C-alpha cells in the first residue's frame, strides 16, 4: 500500500517475516494510509508501527489516527528472552529480531534474497524473479541453490533453520519455543486430566460420509475431534480465553489453535476462526488450508494472534497420550493420542472398540478439576452423536 490508499478491515497491508512464518498483516480498521513508517526490507522489533491510518468509527476515513503494527504469534505467548507478564492477545510485545521483507524499490530483489545470493555466491542478475512485479525473492535463491552436495552445511542465515555438523541447533524457532514453554511452566499452575473415548460412532459416521465425497473432500477423524472440542469450548467458556491482569478473560468466540509440526522442525499453532460454528466438512476444509499454508510459511496475522484454546494431536506419531503445555496467555490445551482398538465391555461382553485417549492441560487459576472433568465428558458425549455436530 502507499500513502493515500484507502484500505478496509481485513485487507493485507504487509508481509512480515518472523522466525516461524511469513505473516500477512491485516488492517483492523477501514481508513486512508497517511504515512508509511517502515520500508520494505527494514529489520524492526515486534510492536513497531508499520503504517499510520486515518480512520473513523463508521468505516469512512477521517482525521483520527491508528497504526498497523508488526505483531507476533501472541497466541503462543510473547517470544522474549526474559520473564514477561501475560498480555492481551492484540497487544504487540517484543520478540527476537523478526524481519520485514519485500521487493526493494528499484532493485528488483528483496533484501533477504540479495543477502542469500551474496552468501552463496549466486549472481542475482542472472535470475528470473517470481515475486511481485518480477522481483527476485527468497524462493528463487533457494531453488537456484537446491543441488547442494549431501552433507554440505551452510552458514546459518537469520530466519532459516540450518544445523551445523555437530548437530547443535542454531534454530531461532527452537529458542523461541523454549522461552515460551519455560514461561508457561513457571507462570501457569497446570493440572492434567485424561479420559478414554469410544470413537466407533464418530468413525463410522465419517466413513459413511466419505462414501459420497471426492477424495480431496473426505473428512478425516481429526476434523470430527476438533469440532467436538470447539463445541465443548463454547459450552464451557472457562477453558476458552486468556489469563490477563490476574483474571480470566473469557472469549465469546472459539478460535481453535491447531498445533502443526513443521517439516523443517519446530511447531506453530495457527487458529481456525469460529470453529464451533463451522460444519465438520467446513472445518476439514479449513484444516487442510491452514496446515498447507503453515508449512508453506504463509499465514495471516489474525490466525497467529487470537487462538482462544489449542488442540494438539499426536496420534499419527504413535503416541498414546499427550500431556501438553499451555500456550500463555491461554488457559487450556486439549491433546489426542492415537486411535487404536482396545477391549471394551459392551452389554457384559468384551469386544474390540476403536478408542482414543484425550487429555486436558488446564490453568488451575481459571478452573478446577471437577469442571475439567465435565468438559472432557461433554467432548465424549458429542462424539457419540457425530451427526449432530
């Protein structure tokens, strides 16, 4: 965008490169761009204003002003090197040196692409760019340098996940995750509950639904589990919100954070918005889209900033039960293990049934175990009537 442009709520104004992903920064207000405060390629701390808007309460531009700021994945807590207090999910907080990148005016290449080319000895003038207006961007350099000899190690570049031959990690993402999880365990008094859930009804329903769907539209069991959690979170808002300023701030919306393991290592938990209001099929489509873009490194700022409760599913990794760590300032995390046939007593007979272990990590400041048990029981009851989800 440029000075004088009119932008509307939800428009993308900038792309911010952080340790975890390239984040599309949206506008939260309708207005006119009055000033650009950060130029493409400039390195800035999280929270630094990027642009200034002239806005009004009725959606038409006027003389009141607001700013668009570079904001981190606050749903996963502030990524800082020192102790920090919980913050409002929309409040920018410091983070370790994220990069703002984009096609540099007049150069035909983004600053990151130029730096990578220089460090790898690539003649940037010989490349054809795939970025906006034909600009050379990071992926063009990566594709050009792809045929590296097996075992070759490159000097680590800021924002890139590369390990030296010693195996010692230099990954900024791991440091960020470590800082966040350390903060979580220091500040949040976790309590844990687990339960076994019979999934026969849910799986049979999904299998029947899939008989009439194209392969790319089929419903995976994960979508059914996510929908049950979202509906239960709406029924028990004590688990859906944030612990801020020494009190629970419940959310009226269920923005379901989904933990995604990145192929290059690390973890990210973007949100599916209003998950409780989506059908299982819609939630499945949203899940496919979200996971795909997370692994491509292209997520929107709102998807990284407003998760109200997080779900992690390690069943496909062969894990029986997950004892999760809460993403501050959230107050709950739900985990699912692998689905497996286990003996169950049905009408006084022992029969094999497909079951899953569900776990709850919850903040004892916000809730107690009795309410947590009811929350898990509600998820179980919802999964016994999947057609009503």
